[in-house]
C-alpha cells in the first residue's frame, strides 16, 4: 500500500487529495490529510463566514478541476439560481464547495483508495532508509509515508522590521487579521491603523466600517497603492502569446507590453485583455530572466503588478470608493520607523514616502494586513525551520519561496530533490511567479498527484 501524507487542508491540500483520489489505480492507496484546526478546505482564504467577503475572481474561473472548468459554477448555481459565470461568490461558499468536491472524489474513488482526515501539526520531518519519510506530530504521534506533500498554505506575515522598537511587543498590535474574534478586540470608536493596502487591508477596513461607518481607519503601505477594480476580459486574446522574444529584460518586457496595450485600446479593447493574455506566459518570462532582472522587477514593477493583477470585485470597489470619499478610510505611503505604547494608544513614527521627515500616527489597534510570510527564512513554523536547518529544503535567493524541481519536488541544500517530498502553495512563486491563484494551483495539484501516483 502506498501512503501519501498531505500537510495542510486548505485549497492546495484539498486539490491534491482530490486529484490523487481521481488518479488512484490498482495499487492500494492510503491518503492522509492533516490539518491543524480539523476544518477542511478553509485556510486563510476561505475560513471567513462573512457573506461580504467575496472571491475576487468570477465563478466561471474557480473550478478546482482543470479538466472541468464549470465544476464550481454548477455547484454554486445549485445553491443559488441567481449565480452566473460572471458572479462574485462569497468565499465561505467556496470553502463549502471544496469540502463537497473532496467528499465527492472520495465517494467515487476505488474501494482500495482510502482518505483519512487527521487533526494535528507536524513539527519535524525526516528521511528514512528505503526512501520513506517520517513525520513527527506535536502530540508525539508519528506517521510514516512514501510521499509527503507540503500544502500548509499562507503562513502569518512577520511584523515589519523597524529601526526602533518591535511591533510584536506592543499591546496594540494584532498580527492576524483573520482571527475569529477580531471585531471584539477593536472598539467601535478606536482609531485603527492597517499595515498594508492590498486585498486583505480592504477586506478588514470595510468589515470595520460596516459595523461603524464613522470609525477612523488608516491604511499604510510602502507605496500607498490600492487594488484596481476587476473587469473580466472579453477573451479576444485568450491563448495568444502577447510577448514573444521582446522580453529579455524587465525594461524591454514592460515597453513591449505597453505597446500591446496601445494597440488594444486603438481596437476598442483595454488593458484587462492584455493582462489576462500575459498570464499564461508569465512563468516562462520569469524563468527566462536572470536573477538581476528578477530583482529589478521586484524593486520597480511588483507593487504596480500586484494592484493590477489582484483586483477587487465591482461591488467591493464601490464600497471602497464610498469609504474613501467620505474620509472614513485614509490611505498613505510610508514606512514605520518606530513605536512606543502610551496608556490607550500606540504612537508610531512614520516616514512618508519621498520625504526625510518623520510624522507620528496614533492608533488603538495596529492590524498586520501585509499578506503572508514571503520567505521561508522568516517563517516561525517549526517544520519549516527544521527542514531548512537539516538541508531538506532550500529557500530561494530572492526571498520569494522554496527551490523546487520537476513535479514540484522540494530541492535540498545540495540542489537535489529530497526523496518523496513535494511542495504546493505560494512559495512556488520563486520558480513560477504566478503561484497563488486557483488556475495555477489546480494545475500544480494535478502535476503533484501524477508524480505521487
């Protein structure tokens, strides 16, 4: 019997489990899906129960199955007949869908393929003679497996580094914006500072303002950029190579892309079509760039790429625009230099972007909305620290994730694949750039399943 342990039961872990159950052949398969909370298919993205937290991609593009693009759309339409392919569905509904899809795959799998869902947390993973792996859980249990898939998803972002003081030591600091009791920790009249101005910051800001429209919320990020509104492309360029040989450098790629946008606008189309067409080429362009060009992209282009690539549903954009117009939400660009706690408020020293001056901001709550932990080197997860220390995993030089080989195998410190170990999740960005959205992750899940089977 082949035993496969999947560490994590958010989207990536569930997608891998579904693909393995669908690919199970004649060989007996024991599939173990391990999750700290015991809740399946939720994770950071889909654990929310708020109906105002929406997917930022239309229903037609959210199938967990690469070979059945309307799988999620059919499910969502059965739950609500008003849902169409262009609908933006609540993230909680998508979590329900993933759990349903997993149960469906389990019911349709061969009798000799079993799925066991386990609650627990892996603190150590080591190789054994014969090529097997042994996982040690925090409660002392041990699990032996032929293959292990690391699918633990987004890890909490560490607090931003500062010249003076430590955010984590402040009584006013909230490290996890998705904690279930967030609203109970923030007074309805408390001034709130959000670190970050991306999708997470927008979600949290609007959640606070729905409760009290007059609450003072301030979002601070390095560039002060907000996500752009979503506009589904018309599909005119679907499958077309937008850039050919004109992208050897970041500068050349950007100029070629802008020329394409100008041509589209002349034909009555817009940049959304160009961005959608570029998506299936981005991994190849990223992999062709040398390290110096990748660094140049991260330094100069990434902030603008992120706000245009990860967009807001139209109804969320309207709500955001209203909050900005009435002054309930303020957004500014700058860097936190230091912090001190006073009796009721934290006082932050902030250097505005483009200035050498330092101003003070006061907040009763400082909520970290900077996203997830970008680099394994900064992760606090014991398993990640152990894998790096033992040379079973290698962080990439740019601080984007882990080094992987064919089939998403994890590369060790020696540059060779660690036998039987695979990774799926946002740290694949190191090798593929696009590695956080459903269309890419479901393909990675299928690739890993084929490798493990």
